[in-house]
C-alpha cells in the first residue's frame, strides 16, 4: 500500500450524496421502511416470538426476511453470494470483513464446519485488497459453557480437557492460516464471563504470529469499566514479549445481558454507568493507541461521529498518512454509511463487516442487530433522518 498524504483533521459526515452513493432509490426506500420497523420497540421486542410461530406454522417468513432485513444487513448466504456486495463496497473505496454469522450450534461437527468456513474466508481474502480483514467469534468453534469454565478457572473434567485441546487446535489453525496468507484477523469480543479464555487464547496467538506485523487482533469492548486498564496491560505485555499488539476498539454489544446477569448473581455490573463513560473510555483508548503508534496496530470499530472525528484529528496531529496500514475504521454493513463512505472518499482505510450465512441460521444475528439499533443512543432515528433527507435531495435534483 502506498501511503497517501497526511490526514487533514476533518471529514464531513453530513455529505449525504457521498454517504448513499452506493444505494439506489429502491435501496433507500427499503432501508427507510426497515428502520421504521426497527424504531418500533414493540416489533423488536416481539419479533423473535412472531418468527418462531411463523416458522412453526411453516409460513414463508424466511422469504420476507431475506428480501428485507437480511438483504440490508448481510452480504449473502455463502461466500460467493457476497462477491457482489464486496465489489460494490470496494468500488467506493471500502473493504469488506467477511463474517460467517451462524450462531448457537454447539457440537463438534458444527465447530469443525465453522472452522472450515472461517479458513475459507481467509483463503478468499488472500492477496485481495477488497477483503483486508477476516473475523471469527470463539463461540463459533467452542462451547459456551466450556469457555465459561476456563475463564472462571474451574477444574475441567478429563473430557472437557480433551474438548478444550480441540478448541485450542481450531483456534491455532485459523490464526496460522491467516499468518500464512498474510490476512489480518479480528477475534471478536463476547460476554465478560467467557472473555478471559478468549483473551488468553488471543494473546498466545499474537505472541506467535505478530512478531513482525499485526496479523491477530483482539477486540476490546470499552463499555466495560475494566477494559481501558486491560488495553494498557495488553500493550505492556506485547512490549515485554516483543510482538506487535493488534486491537479492534468497540463500545460493546451485550449491555442488557451483562447487567441482568450481574443483578441476578449479585456482583457489580462490569458495564459503564452511562453512555458518557463509555465515550470517555473509548476516546481515551483511541488516544492511548495513537500515543503508542508503531507498537499498536488498531481498528476503530465505531458508529460514533465524534470518536471518528477524534481519530482523524489525532492522525493529523501526528502527520500520519490517511491510509496507513496500521489504522482502520470499521462499521457494520447497513449502518452508518455517512461515516464509512465519507471517510473512504477522504482517503482513510475503511472496512465494513459483511455477515453471511443461510437465512435461517443467521436469524439470531439479525435479531441482535435490530435490538442493538434500538439500544444505541439515537442510532435508528439518525439513520431514518439521513435516509429521509437523501430521498428528498434526490427528488429535488430530478
């Protein structure tokens, strides 16, 4: 990659013509009605029940899901299906992170199938600038209860010990393939009570594969009160053990579940007390990474305009090229295009998560996307407002 000029310190996220340049009029109309539906708390809260009933009655609900929410938030049902989405994003200077988003299938055969699918995405990404990262969730290749026991330090049975050796083998095979293919790999963060096992596995892989450049990236959820300190400790560990720290910084995705479990089990919630506290730690994390730039490669996974502006300014202050390979921005497909497309148009490195998988198997992911849109402060209203303004702008220009 040839670095472009230094960052100039400002990007206009209100440029809706650029933000929606990848969408046709019909795409905008579908997105408008989709976010209208998501804006209904009743539909989001009761949608999973309606889906279960419809599936039990063998109603053609999957056809409706595929044409609406699946089409908006997913790239397709398999890797080849995603090629059109990947090409369309790359035409606008945006990379793709192929994300096999099948969840909740906990047996060895499915874990091996998922491992094969993740490795297939890494093979697809090899040497292709349109797919600069791959990603996986550890619960896609390991039982949740096993990760919970390992994280808690609970003694494992002989069978569990054998099963965990298989988990570590799958984890290493995936990371080794990423290293072999020179493809950067995000390892997603998950619930706090299984995260210790994920962190330990990821640290082990970074020590092996990040000696010269960042291949393996851990994910830090800054809506947790302890993660800023964890970031700093991770950096010191990397310096001590002479490897480059790879990080993806996000706010988080399990807030309600985390708070409910803490209340149920009687321990202090690990979640920040308010949105402002999450923002404070997120921006402090960005600042820390920039202060130690060269030792840390990182991706700002954010739908927040102010945090995106902050990173742009920090890059400008340090005179770092806008497309330096060790700094990326990332958003989810179907969300915050005003951030993704305008950053890419300005010359910054941007990658969209592109989930895929059979429609029925991806339903848990899609339900979570809808629920998160209602919980992210102002997200759905912001998407609706921008879509409405862009539709009005296009009518005026005709």
